[in-house]
C-alpha cells in the first residue's frame, strides 16, 4: 500500500512538472532577461495570460481617489462636525455616530450617506437619517426620518459644495 502511494505521488509530481514545463528544455539565449519582455513572449506563445488586457477590456472602472472626488470631499466637509463611525470610500458609504447639539439632550440623530456613483447629481446620494429619543438612559426609541428637512438640507449643501469644489479644481488645472 505504501509503495502504491509513493508511486502515485511520483507520477503526480512528474505529470505536474511536465505540464508546467519543468522537464522541457529551454534555450537561455532565446529567453529575454527582462521580466516584461519574458511575460510578453509567454503570452504570445500561449504559455500565460495578460491581466492588463483583461482589465482594459472591461467597461467602466474609472476609479478615483477620495481626495479627487468632489461629492466625497463635499460630504466630509459638510459633516465635519459629527463624529464618524464608518468612512469607507471603496464601499461608497459614510455613517456618523449618534449626534446631539447639546450634551443634556435626550434627542440625537445618526446620518448615513451612500454614494451610488461619482457624478455630481442629487439622485446618486442616498441619505438616511435616524432619530433617537430617550426618556431614560435605557428607554430609547429610534425612528427613521424619511424625506425629512434634514435630508433635503444636507443633500442641497453637499451638492452645492461639490459643484464649488469641482469648479475650483478645474480652475487650478488651467
């Protein structure tokens, strides 16, 4: 039984080495020393694949850094007074912590902003505002404020600031 396992392992090893080209002889004079040229030659000969061509063939994929995205920057500047719990640029989401104007208040809000695109349009912003009212430290009621005045004012402020940031960056490029 042990002999069978050893022979099987040797057979699998030799087969895998042959499939990888480990046993075949190559001429070092015909192999480029530059890694990029070697990779290009392997792709041409069908020995590999190019990830760059796959990535170029995809549509979309226009990724920006957070510092160059006006909607992202505008949202962070408008909400700079609220402590944040989640700021995830790759996921397109900003979630604030519970915020109250004064420390003695039993009422606070939590704001979630989701970005559906990098464009400067009102429909790409999904703003969710929750309100928490507490009658005691352990008795709190949380409600969703749908289409609230806070939501409308926040959306308008973010869009206005984003347009301002975009025109400012375009003027700097000129």
